[in-house]
C-alpha cells in the first residue's frame, strides 16, 4: 500500500431493524445522532457520518481517526440500539466529498462493504478488511473479542464505559447521571474486561495508523 493514500471507511447498520416498532421515531433519532456526530467530529473526519440507504450510515476517516470514540458517542446518542460495523481500509478512486460520505468509490468502500457482510453472516459486531493491510488477522481477533464482550454487556455497563472512558467523568458523577449507586459503578469499572476493551480498541487504532506507513 506504499504510495497510496489510505482512508478508513466505516459502514454501520442497525441489527434486525425491520423487526423494530416505531420506525419513524427510530429514523428521526438516527438522523439526529448522525448530525450530532458530524458536528462533534467535524475537524477529525474526512467525510462526516451520513445516512445512506435504509438503516445504514457511512463515514470516512483518516487511518489515525477517532474510530472508537466516534462510535461510542454515536451509540450513546442512539441509546444502544444494536449496530454492526464493517471497517474498510484502502484508497478512494473518486473525488473526496467533504460534506457527506456519499458519491465516492474505491477499495476503501468495497472493503468496508465486504467487512459488513462478513460481520452480518458471522454474527460479530465488528469486522475489518484491508487488502494487503498488515496485521489484518490480529485486528479481527481483537474486534471479534470485543464483539463478544460488548454483546454480553447490559445497558448500564455500556453507558458507564462511554461516560468513564470517553467523557472522562468521575465515578460519583456517573452514578448521579445514571441514577445508580457509586459502588455499582465501581464494580463495573473494576471488571478486567472493561479495561481490556479500551486497550484493545487503542491497539487496533495503532495498527491502522501503522498501515499507512
């Protein structure tokens, strides 16, 4: 991949969206959450999170972009309606659209689409593809481990994860915000898998940065 500028494309979609009631309210929440993410990360993405077809969205980031910070904030805004994600690393062969993550083409998009289909078939939340990208197997082992752990987390744990690791809130403030006891939050944060999930996401982002060379 030397000499080719790489981009990281994320395609996300709602799991079993057609089975959900109140579709109009869901779509409104979806659009609001994407709009907020687009504003919050405007100076850190290539093309902002954009609703595409059905219940899917796309976003284009540089290889050193805030992937898991963006997804954590987005999922919090969506109140953890379950999503799956395909991550694709590669070039973009068309002109970059800075206003919306649509109207572009190239290997980064093909890889993200294929990764999403693999995630859908395998049942994992996350999957990655980057033709020729180093460490692809290692990245997917970590992504699949994170998928299994995240799937087992209850809502309180997911909310605590975001507020503690991505908002930097103190335990007492998280407890007050979520209307639970501080010892309950402390037990969640002390869970070894809680910290390992953070470490795994940071290591994956490091490997993506190194792929650009």
